[in-house]
C-alpha cells in the first residue's frame, strides 16, 4: 500500500440529502465560500477503481465521500416506457436482471465481462459512468440504448442525455455539487424490440479480468432490408466513451450492402481517435474497430 | 489489414455460437446453465476427492492405507496442504517480529530507493521534508560491514550502489521506519542527483559495441567485451558438411522477457543477535545461496549466519538468486536499526525490480538431404543477461545444450553468448534457457519441413534421436529413449493428422469466403518434440556434492533434513513418500524438517528439476542406510528387514539410541562413474539423464480481433518413474499454462530499460479462461539405468520448453505466416499480416 493515509479524509453519508449537503458545502453552494478543489468532497461508491489507485499511491490526496450506504440510489425499477437503474446498481444486479437481459442485452453482457465476481459485486453503474474511463465496459452499451442520466444537487434535479455527458478526457457534465442518481433506459415498442439486433463485443487483453483494448456496442432495428435506429458506440478508441453519429448516418435507412459497409468502415476510421498506450496500438484499435463494425453487420445479417 | 466486405453477405450460413451476443441471446440463461454445470462438476470433484485411496482407507485401516497412499507412485495429499487451504500457513509478511522468539515486539519496515535511470553516476542524495527523518533509518553502501556484492558466480553485482548505476530499479539505499506508511512516504521524498550515462539496451548492439576495435567507455559496460560467457559446441565437421546437402534452411527466432509471477512477492524478515550473528527468515528457494551471500556482505563465518525458509508462495526460479539481495538489504537494515527488520515488496516493485526470463535471439541454419535427413546444424544462440552476471552463464549453458533439439545430427555447431546490457539483470526462470532455444529449433523444424515439402511429423520421425545415438555434445544416449512412441501417442490423443488436413482445407475455403459464420476464423494444430536435461548441467552436481541427513529422535520420529524447499511443487510430500516407502512407516512418523541452515545440510538449491531425482535419491539412500543400521544392530530389536509395525520401529530406534546415543545417517551425492563432462570443450554427458516429450497444441485465430485462442493441448512425456501422479500432472499443467503465457500473452513493456507494465492488469498472464483443457499423459519406460528414487527423473521445467513452439506451429498453420517471435500478441499478429502484405478474404 503506497498511499499516505494521513492525507486522506473520508466520511460516509447515509442519506442523499446528507451527501448533497456536503457536496454543496465544498462547492460554496451553502453560505460558506467555495472550497479549493483539494478540499471538496469526491464521491466514492464501490471504489473498484479508486482503491486500485489508492493502493498504488496514485489517488489524489483529499476528501472522499462514501455514498455506498445511500439506499435511495439503489434498485432497478421497470416502467412501461423505460427502466430506471439506481446509480448504485452493481454489475451483479445488472447481470442478474431478467428484463435487462431481454431488452438491453449488451448492458447485461458488459456487466458479465467487467472484472471479477468480487468487482461485479462492488462496482456500480453510476461509478462506472462518473469514473469516466474511456475504457469502461458499460458506457458503449448505455450509449447504444440512448441512456439518460438524472443529476441531483441541492439546487435541484436535471436530466442529461448520456451521449452528451462526457465532454473530454475525464471531463463531464457533472457539477461538483451533483450526484448521478439514476440511469434511465427508454424501452422500444414491442414491435421494434422484435426487430432489434444487439451486438456487444469487448476485446480485452485476455478473456477475463481484462481492460478493454477496443469495446464495441451496436444495435439497430430491422426495417425490411433496411437498417433503422442504428446506434454504434465504442470504448478505448477516444478520450471518452464514443458514440459515432457519422458512422450511424451512413447506415441509417440503408441496405447494408458491401459498398455501404465499406463506406461505414471508412467513416468509422476517421470518427474514432485511438492512441498507442501500454495495452495496445493505434493501428490495432482502428483496424479492429472497423473489423468489429463488419462483424456486427455481417453477423446481424445471419439472424 | 482490416477485413473488407466480400461481394455478397452470407445469408444462409450455419448458426454457431460465437463470442459475441446477438439479438435473442440471453446471457442470463446461458449463465444459469453454466452455473449449474459448474456446481455439478464441483460436487463430482469433491466426491472424487473424498474417494481417494487415502481418505477411504482411513475408515478401514488407517495405518495400512496411509502406507499404501504414501508409497512411491501413490498420490497422497500434500503435507502442508491443510494449513494452506485453511489460511493457517504463515508467510513471511504474516510473521510478527517475535515469531522466532526474539522477544522484540516492534520491527522496522524497510523500503528500497531505486534508480530511475538505466545508467548513470549517483552524485548525491537529498532528503526532502515531509516525514520525521530523525526517526528513519537510512542504509547506504557505507553501512555494509563486509563486501558490497551479492556473492554468486562472479561478485560483480553490488548490494547497494555506491557510484555507478548499471540498470533501472537498481537499489541505492534502504529506508526503515516502524510505520510502514511513513517508510513508504519517505521513499517518495528522496531526491537523487544522478549524472545520466548512455545505456545499452539491446543485446546485439551490446555484443557489437563490446568487440569493435575503437570501443570506448560507453561501448564497454561490462568486463572487456560485454560478454558474460561464450562457448561453442562442436560435433563433426560443420564447415565441410554443407557440401553434402540438398536444401539449406535459415531462420531467426526471438523470445521475450517473462516474469515468474509467483503469488507471494519477495519478502524477508531479519535480525542481528547480540553476538553479531545474522538470522534471516523469508521466501526463498535456495537457503545456502542466501547463506553464502550474507557471509560475504557481513563478513561472518558460516556458523554466524542462519537462513530459514518460511512458507513460500511459489518461486519458478524467481526466488533462486534474488532472495540474496533482499535478504542482505533486510539484514543490513536490522543491523543499523538495532531491531528486527522486514522488507516485503508489493507486486509493482516485485515485477519491475526482480529478475525475469532472459530474452533471446537465435539464428539457425540447417542443411538437409531431399529425403529429409538432417545433415548439419549451425546455431547462434544469444541471451540478454542484463546488467550483472547473476546466473547467466549457467542459463546460457542449458540453452545451448538444448539448442540442437532431440535430433540425431552428425555435424553440429552451437555458438552461445550471453551479453551484458543495462537492463535489470535477467535470471533463473523455470526452463532456464531451454525454453528459448527449444522454441527456436522447434519452429525451425516446421519451417524446414515446409521447405522440404515434407510433413513436419515425418521430418521429425526421420531425425529423432534413438538410444545409442549421440546428442550435440557427443553424449551417447545409454538410457532407453523412444521419442517416436511419445510422438505417436500425442498424435493419436490429439487426432493430429486428421485435424491438420482438415484445417488446411477449412482455412483455404474460409479464405475464399466460404466459411459462413466462420469466415473470419482460422484453425491450426502444431507439434513440438523436445527433451529437458534433469539436474545440474555438466559437472554441476559433482561440484555441489549435495548432502542429506536422516535421523531419529527419542520418540522414534524420523527427521529428513535437506535444504530443498517446498515452494508449492510438493517437496515435503515427495520426501515423505520416499522415506515412508523405504522405511515402511506411515507418513506421521516422518518429519520433513523446515529448511534452516542451522538444522539441515546443504543439499544444493531447489532448481534444475533436481529435487526428486538428485536430492530424493539421497533421501532414499539415507533411509536405506538407516534401516540397514537398525537391522544390523540386531540384538533383541526384532526389526526384520522384511516388515514391521511402526511401534516395532520405534522400539528398535529407542534401543539403538540407548546403546549408541544418536541415530543419524548423512549421504552425499556420488557422481555416477560413467557420466563424464568436459567443461572447457563442452563435450560429454551434459546431463545424467533427460525427460522426453511430445506436445500438441490446437489453436483458433480470430481475424476480426487477431486473437489466438488455444483450444486443446496434449502433453505426453516420459519422466521415468512418476512418484506422485497428481503433483506431477499439476507440474505439467502449470508449466503448460505458463508456456501459453510465454507464447501469447506475457509481454514486458520496456521503456528506456524500465518495465512500464508492472501490474497484473497490464502485464497479461493467462487466466483459467485463456488456458485450454490440458491432457497430460506419462509414459513410463523400464529404465534400469536411472538412479532417482524408483527410477524418477526431473519434471518441473520440462513443460515450459515445448508449449510455446507447439502453439506457434499451430498459429503458423492457421495463418500461413512465418511467426518466429514470441510473445505473439494480437497486435503483433496484425503487424505480421501487414508485413506479409496479405489481405484477408
């Protein structure tokens, strides 16, 4: 353990109000002045990423607000038009939810392929989003399903389309006094669901216990020979989990002929911005992303 | 190299399960089904476990059953197994300061300050504010009472740097504080002033620059020419032989560094007694290596240094030489602090700072007749030894001696060189040079077969060595060798010939776009035939002159005293089996004494697949002599040579002790008179005996992601008598898993001589999900010449040798590419396709 413990402060909140109050104090939202960044409270949920940094001595010193015990942030509820997942829904809860497996199978698959069982018991969907790693496994699936996030602070609540949430590397539309409380997945009509095709493939450094080198989620609704509601999102190929609207546009309403697929691959190649790093290469990521697009459409064609 | 859509999308292809999830697939259900299967399997395993001869026997007749289970060839439970399973086994970091009765309650935790650069001169050390420096013990080279080197083959490696830095992560100073967290914090507050020097980070570059005529101080970084060791094996007349060949095949082969990745990182606890003697307890393979190193560092006689092995969570060679370093550091800290000290590395430090498998490069040129007869082999084998010699010459020896493979060839030259670079020193790792050179020759055999237009099987069968023939050193094989039978068995078990033909056809069709769902999959099956010399190389065993003592105490308990360590491989259990069989006693009557240099003689290091064959042989002989002594002592002891009960044995021991005072037998290694080795000429019997093997790997390459998956693995070997079939199979399975990592996953990301991926998230070892089913088969051959207990040979390192080439030979079939470099990651395979200029589809 390389962290220097005296430099950290941690408190556990039991209610949402308690947590939001502490966040607001740090942000200067309540009478007092705004605190410098190092004095503001950073939320910590399952801790599956932060504790790794902590152990390596790389977690910034400061104040950490444990939100694990806030019951209001738990639970998966099903409505006719959508499914709401509390931000503290664990990967285990996601992977075990039968309706998610039917209608949002890429998210189920993402949960299955994230970390080890112990990590899945502890890691949360909200944490996976707020941690903002471009290599996270659930964001590409969430992007494919037009997820929306509810952000709450003492100032009030607001909904943000997930596709607009990440704004740059580790940058996001969450003010320092806000918490992600819910993730909403809109449900398609029964007719559309019948014709929807899901594809999720994580290319990790090994079969399990791996971080993504490329992660691809795709979906569309079959409209005769044509593709509609095309969604394509990738992880580990840009500074943020990336939805690819330009590639989608090539495919939307089109019949996926060889020429169309090749054109979409071309656009995808320019829409992503992979890099060389310790886990893989730019070349590999770009080529495999394009191959996965082909695989998605070719395999989908077989169904 | 990306896949391009083919003219038409396949619509009517067969539906097959794939790795990806598509519409309608419900992972939930699949998982439930799997979970149920897993539960059934687990129940079966438990039931089978409970049915073992040992367990069920207890109900009938505990004594007789235990005797049976502990016989050689039985598979009794591990002796230390229950403690490990229950979490009761104490590893070094579990030990309190007063564990060994020191009375001290507080110890000092040490951390190591290391060089951030690969080469340079340490000018000054500063200490920045932020911790109470007056409470922190600082150990530098100036605190060393004896020699500032880690004694091994050559005393070139300092214990702590005193001026010139020769590799990144080289230890500069040790800091100690009773609070681990403060010690760790202090490490970040040391300011180093280093004048950097240009490092040499490539082995061939180092060899070139070390021998160029105008070599300057930045060219020669070690000795006079950057060469730790070089030797040449010569057989026949290589120069003249080329005239008689029809086909010449040439190739270059390369293997990477590999981390041992034992579960328990390196760690030591040390104390200095009032009389100045030094005691060290820790995780290690070779107590007497550490003993010798500390005698030099502390300038103490042998009886003033005591080394005790604590429970050790794996070694794989990684705890062969490095423990001397961390033991010296810990003991120096204890000396300066005036109380016990402990240093335990975390995973990051263990990975970046300790030794790894030597990276290698091999050039092979062979000459053949059209009919596939191997006429001549010319092999150039180079290892990167890193900054200090450590064990490089011995690793080079083993690598060079295995480089020509198990083939009969009249004209052989092997030129072997180990080069100094400014990389962290490379060291011992299971296989010890052989996995590197065997990879090269076994890939080369497949390339030669392709060039000759022969099957790789026929080519091997034509040239595999037989008893009576000679290896590259001129060693005549006097033991029974039947490599063809092993190969045939491996081929039969794997269905090799049929699959090889089928995959050729399927791959051809897939490349033409006829594969349907599998258009982007290629399959291959590959083989490797190889051997591994058991025990020390050449005259090593003769020099070691290992000793084992077996004695009895007043209760009749038998104590087996050897310095061979239990590192997870089963030493305790196997020594118990050997002693139990020979003495005719139940296992409880036998204690395998914890390796402690004050309690056990020097039976040599726990390395080189020698523990069962060499040390086990000494245990057997000592037990035999002890029994003979009791029998011959005769008068009234009623101890018949034919058989007796444990109570009779105890009574006989007590009667003997009453008369003679002690009952103790020490045996010493006796070199077999017919094993002759010439160290200078590299001629003669390189090893007393060899284990022989034929491995088959089956792979699938996914051209969407360039991932290679090993689907199936067959490991057939002849290792003499199998003393403990379950442990032996475990050795093979574990070695194959490590070989899968060596071949396809484990790649050190070097950045200016530093390991940049020193975490298990980024240095990728395969998990159980990446390792194929491994079918292990032992073929026992009647071999009266074998001297190990019951005719046992070495086994531990063998599986590392043949796994990687079998896999790469399979990948070569699947892809049609020349792939002669490992590890072969998906990124490397993509690059290879790019180089080959091949388009998919």
